[in-house]
C-alpha cells in the first residue's frame, strides 16, 4: 500500500507536522489499518524529499500520541490510534474541567472558553 502523503513546501506548517497530521488522519479514518507497516525513516524521507530527521521527528510525535508503535528491528506499525487519542483527549478535557471548576468559572463560561480554544485550534 502506497501512502498518499504530500508535503507543501510553501505551507506555514512545518513538514514534520504536515506528515504527522496526515498519518494520524489516515490512521484514525481507517485508511491506514491497525498493524499496517510504515516505511522506514530513510526510505520515507527519500520518497518525500525530506531529511531523515524530519521523518524521524514525525514518527516520534506519532509514537508519543499512540498512533504508531515501533517494534525494534521489525519496523514501525500503525497502532490502535483512535483508542489512544480518545483516552488522551478525555484526560485533557477532564483536567480542564477540574481546573475551571477550581478557578470558580461557571459551567457556561468553562464551555465557552473550551469552544473558543477548539475553534482557534481547528481554524489554523
């Protein structure tokens, strides 16, 4: 399976972040199934015309996010990304809610601030 990844050199988003985002979206949508083996860092870097360090940085971020897992010499594979992403987002939301309550914000104000933050993050 060939990955349909493209890097826009003119974008304001760093190439590693473009790569991270696209792989994450492909994994979450199921276009990259759980267990799919990803290209090696060097091979993918050559294919995309990027430095190996750029691909390695994206892979590290994806592994931290739980989207991929490295199995030593066996390679890098798509993990059950949805579960990990959902758990991390739920934990962050829980922490936000607890902090907002401790700060004395009303439920409506806390929700409004969260909506503003999400809107800003997704408009980039």
